[in-house]
């Protein structure tokens, strides 16, 4: 289970990315963040953010409605 969950369902990029960036700044190394989105643009934008921050995407799951990213703070 993640240390923190962000529900960004209904929000269009770049809002989920901005919300994720803000929360990652507050987190400690080793903590995990779960991000739930329904905007397909996040499939490109979230990995780009994580690459820039140096954090790691542990998992990406897609179902019929949502995409869930699990991100580990570096």
C-alpha cells in the first residue's frame, strides 16, 4: 500500500502532473505515492515528470476507466 494516494480522476493534464510534483517534493526518500488518473495524456506526462525528478515508477496499471501509477520517491 502506498504512503500517499492522489485521486486526480476528472482532472486533465497538466493538473495531475502538477499535483504529483507538489506531493513528491513533500515526501521522504523511499516513500511511495499512488496516482489515479483518467486522462490518457498522463501515460506520457507522468513518466516524463518522474524521469526529471529522478524518482521511479514502480507500477502502472490500466483498467477500462483509470490509470494507476505507483511512484517511489528517490
